[in-house]
């Protein structure tokens, strides 16, 4: 690894000020992606600003059907949250499928969302739930936040502080995982909300997480697994790599969507 300076921030303001004063600095939350890329010398930040000890970034609040999750909350806490499970069990289930126990206890929702890995699970849920990403500066709708592979609407030194969403009437998540990494080769989150039906896919799109309008329309006509299994998914819009071809991922979108609807009930 390259030489780097470590800073343990005690507040959001301190973290943002530290990051703003170091052009090559990076925020460190769970470090599940950043530390690995540093070990491979694919990233060489001059300074690491540790967010794990900022209490204001942790915790889960459920007020009626409104859910708020602090950005530094680990996946394991989201998975184990009785409050979230009571209003949106699909979200808790998703968190419980991320990686292995070590990853779930170290990785955080804010770090996952900020990194926007194309195979990450949370982006599909946030897009399907029309969630809001709260930062130290503003609130960003999920539809405007995820802009491409590893790309987001975050500005320089901007820090995610929380995730918020309104619990849906129904929701389900299903994914096909890489057996080694546990990353999602294809994951589909479906949600039936008061404002309509949304279907979002992770792990498959060439440009990252995306919605499937044809499936949303089909489920609007008939909320059933069969409604999505016959929808066309264009392989040209899918990624292709050593793990799965574009055609295979296109088929997985249909299969996982069907399972997600079944899970939603």
C-alpha cells in the first residue's frame, strides 16, 4: 500500500473539513471496497477520514412507515432491525444477503451507496423504493443519485449522512449470487407503493442499476410472478464478463423478478 495519513473524525463537520482540506483524501467507512483497492494499488488516497466513530451517522429510526438509516450503520444492524422488518421485511432480507458475516458487520449502507458498485444490493432497493439519499448539503432522490458504474451525483467532499424511504405496501428482493464473492450477478427488487410499482435491477446493467418499465407496467396490470416472466429484457443493455454473458443476465432478470414478486406475496 502507498503511504497515507489516518484521521479519526468525531463529527460530520470535522470529517467534511478534513476531506475538503485534502484534495486526494477519501472517506473511510467499512472499508470493504476502499481497503481492497488500496492493497491492489488501484487507489492511493493521501488521507483517510474514518467515519466509524461519528455517532450522528449511526442508528435506525422508524416513524410510522418512514424509515431513516444512518449512513454508518452496518449491514448486520439493518438485517437484524425488528423496526425495519415490521414495515419492510424485504429491505432487512436484502441486508442479510450481503457478503458474509464479516462484511455485514463491517460494511455500512452509506459506504455501499457512495461506492455504487454495479453488483451492490442496496442501489436496487433504493431505486425501487424511491428513496432519498441525505448528505451534509442536500437531499438527493435515488433516481438522480445513481449516474453510472461507480458513479454518483455526489460532489467533491460531499458526505452521505443518512438514507430515508417510505415503506411500501409490498416489496420483495431476489438475487443470483457469485458463489465466491457473494456479489450479485443479478438482483431484482420489486416494490408496490402508494404512488405505483417500481422494479429495479442490480448486477446486470451495463450502466449500473436500472429500472424495468415493461415489468412495472405488467405488474400494474396483474401483480403476479407470471406477469414479469414473459417481459422482454434487452441483452444489449446488459454487462458481459467472465462470470456471465449478457444473454444469461437478461434471462436472470426475468427469473429473479419472478422470484422477487413471489417473495413479496
